C-alpha cells in the first residue's frame, strides 16, 4: 500500500473516525515518507475531541487495522516523546 492509498482510505473513513471522536488524523513514519517495507505498520497521529479511555483507544486501533488491512499504531501528539515531537509533526501528512 502507498501513502496516497492510505490517505484515501483514511479520508473515506472520515465519518466513522468522527463517530469515534477523532477530529484530525495525520500519517507519519515510513508510509508518510514513502519508505515503507513489507510488514511496516501504519503510524497515525490522532487528535480526539475528548480523551478516550484505554479500551476505546485500543478498540479504535484494532478497527483501523482491520479497515486498513495492516497493523496500525495510533498516538496522540501529547504522547509523542518531546525529543521526537518536532520531527514527527514536521513529517506528518494530514488525511
């Protein structure tokens, strides 16, 4: 799967994402850089309207993995380590 294919799928999922309380999704990591290899996971930076509980967060991650057909890692901007935050934000691509 390519960066553009992932972004298109995420855009198609926008109504569902909004139902989950997600107000913004950004792709980062190897797929955003077009450097993904077989087995690479999809890294998503997500902004929630309100912070979900752990079970909801895990459920969203699992459902995104199912819908995108690949392992998905989701993080919030706040959860990104300070030393990495500026690089992650600079490379993130809005969906």
